[in-house]
């Protein structure tokens, strides 16, 4: 079992390596109602994306009321890795495919989303968009980069985030976050 670097959420990830060489991914959600709801939304989003033929890992099992999910492991290769290893020309078809998938996600997949689904309810409205920007400030700017802003600069940054959130909320809605 190898811990993996997570994201800015409360989930923790682990790679489960079998003696056969095959590996799986374990996603551990926080105990309790919030973790179960997040896990349920993730399962629902995964099923939705698979129905629309997006290449996302299959969920192979859910345990402890959904607080532990086991899924396929798609590995560690990123487009940047391919580009560095094989050259930019080799990565071009992958980037083209990624753009095609994003276009499909924001057109036909968005059109196929029902209001009862978690991703629909989980829209990036003004408040949620501002919260995501604030998480970027807390986890990336302050946390990872270690940048401390003066109270005046922090206030200006947050005011800028609020303006961005207001403007973003006026745009047509597309599926982009869950």
C-alpha cells in the first residue's frame, strides 16, 4: 500500500500493489455523513461519465458505507510526461483527444445531466466559485507557495476573487466540476 499525493479535498488516496504487478486505487473518504455524500456523488459522476463513454476508472467496490472506494488504476502518466519523454509531437494527438473530450463534456454530456444528479446540484454558482478560489488561496498560495500577503493585499485579492466569481456565475452553465 503506497500513499498517493491527494488534492485539495478531504479524501486520501492509496495505490494497492498486488504481487501480480496489477494495482488498484483506494480512495478513503472522511467518516460520517459528509464523507458518504461525497463518495456517493463521486460514484454517481463516474457512472455518468462512463455512460457518456469518457475514459474514467471503473469503481470495483465500495466498502464501509461508501467511505472506502476501490477503483481501477490508470497509472501515473500525464500528458506532460509523454511530451517530455517522447517529444511534443508525440503528445499532440493526446492533447487533441483531451480537447475533444472537454468539448463533449461541455456539450452533449452537459445536455444529458438531470437536475436530480449530484453534479447538477453541485454547480459552480457565485458562492461555490468564490469558495474554490479561496481554497486556492489557502492551499496553494499560502500553503504550498508559503506566500504571506499583507492584510491590504489579501483583501484586494479576495475582492478580485469575488469579482471573478460574480462574472463566472453569469456564464452559460456547463459540466466541469463535481
